[in-house]
C-alpha cells in the first residue's frame, strides 16, 4: 500500500463497504473468530485495486510513515466512518438497542489494552502489506491480518477494538439518535478513538528502527 491507486470515490466506497461488514460483525457478535473471518473476507473482496485498510489506525500509521498523503488518509477515514455509522444504524434495528463499546475494564487498563493491541495490529499490517518485501506478493496477507485480529481481541478480553473508525461510527450514531454520555462516556471516547493512534505511532517508530538496523 504505497499509496491509493484508484480514485478517491472508489477507495472511499471500498473502505465504507468493508468497514460496514466488519463493524456490523463487531456490534452483533463480539465473537473474535467471526470478526477475524469477516475482516479476512473484506480485505480480499476489496483488493481489486485498493487493498482496504478498514481501520483508521492503520491508515494513520501509513500517513505517519509517509506512505500516503493526508488527503488519502482522510478519504479512507471518511469511508470507514460512513460504513461504521451505517453498521451502527442497522445493528440498532436488528437488536433494538444501540451498539455499546463498554469493555468492562477500568479506563486506564482499557487505554493500555488499546495501545498494545493497536501497536501489534498495525505492525502486522505494515509488515504484511507495506514495508516488508518478503510479504508484498503473498496472497496470505488477509489470513494473517484476520487471525491477528482474532488473537488480539481474545488477548484484550473481548474489550479490545483497536479501530478508531468503528468507535467514531458509534459516537456519530449516538449523536444522530440523541443518545447521551451514558452510551459512550468521555473516558471510552478517549480510549477507543484517540489512544489507538498512539499505538499506531509506536508501530511506525518500531518498524523504522528495526529496518534501520538491517541497513
């Protein structure tokens, strides 16, 4: 993913559809295996021209590393949030309750979990798709990324999300339907929306350092 190769509209559409399916699976099941499998499928069916990120922490990491420009990041982020909002709306209709992201953890532990899981996830994605020549021509990237997501959700006790776009989708949906802070308290907004970007930055720094050692 050295940049977005298709037009902005096509890229946003791929991101929106893929994130819609991923977020809907998160909201409806919270099952780690189901989430990993749907992520795997979404990565493959969207990969005809632009391999989708489906995760704003990944897109941010790509921008922070210089692989894409700011406009590309904003295009992917916009598509992801639109997809997540749509998934939240459909999940509310299906379950007759708005999706919640409360992890059942203390705020500081939730934040630590998000940093750790995002660091690992973004590191794996960067290695599989962007920054390691060994994996660039492999078709196994979807399986690797999907299984990594499954393992990290299990590691996080089911509370790990490591995807700010999905959290933003829930937040926007709550605003649309007029739900207050009880649906998504400020502490959870910080943990799920802002903290993962710290993990993404750490992943970029880690990869830059390791790659520098090999030169």
